C-alpha cells in the first residue's frame, strides 16, 4: 500500500501535501500509542516524498507537539482547523508550521479565537472551510462550502485590524508558499 501511495504521489503533480494526519483523542483514548505510531509513519512518508503535512489534532495538542519535536519534519506543514491554545500556538509556529483557521473562530462561544489569531504571524496564517463541516456564523449548523471562507477572512481582518483584501492576498500567498504552487 505504501509503495502504491509513493508511486501515485511522485507521478501526480496535483498532490501537494500528505494529510490530514495526526492525533484525535476526542472519541477514543485507548489507542494513543497506535495513533502516535501511525502519525510518525505518515510524517516519514511525507519526508520521503518531500511534501508538507496537514495536521489534524483534536484534544491531543500536547502529544501532537511532542511528536513534532521528536520527529524531524522536512517540509513542515499546517495545523488544519487550528484549535491550539496558549503556548502550543507559539510552539507550532516556532517549529515552522502554519495555522489554518475554519468556522469555529466565528462562533459566539469561541473562547480563544481572538488569542489564536492575534498570536499567529501574518506570514503563517491560512483560512479554510473544512467543508462540509463547521460552518461559520451566520450559517452554523448547516452544510459548509467554500463560499463561506469569507467569514473566516472577515473575522481575522477584524482581530488583526487589517482590511479583508489584505487578508485574502496574504492567505493566498501563504498557501502558495506552503504547497509550492503558482
């Protein structure tokens, strides 16, 4: 299976990253070591293919950061649908990762969205919809789609006190850099 993935990835220039990979302790904490082993193997695959990684980390931020400190990641990558808190944001940035924000930053009950956005340097910030899930306000609870990315851009623009056009350009350029696309 791994050989097939490698063959496909090297032959198809549309493949620009390995992901979502990572740790998710939300539903099951009984298999943490197995998840960590799989995460490391996926990082090794990305390293071999010289591709960045897109990280999913749910209720596992400390273990995710620890794995990334222990295992060299050649092309770094993105914390997708970023839910990091406190010092984990700084650690992820110090490790060379981008942070991508989705619908939850617009939720009225979001406890640390402004903090996450403020702590993320402009050259490390991305936006996403995470379709079909996590629709932003004012569409929370409905099926999400790419048209809603503007709501994340508006929230980031508000927190950083930057116009939305600058946010759009900045996040577009950041995506080009991390995925090596033009």
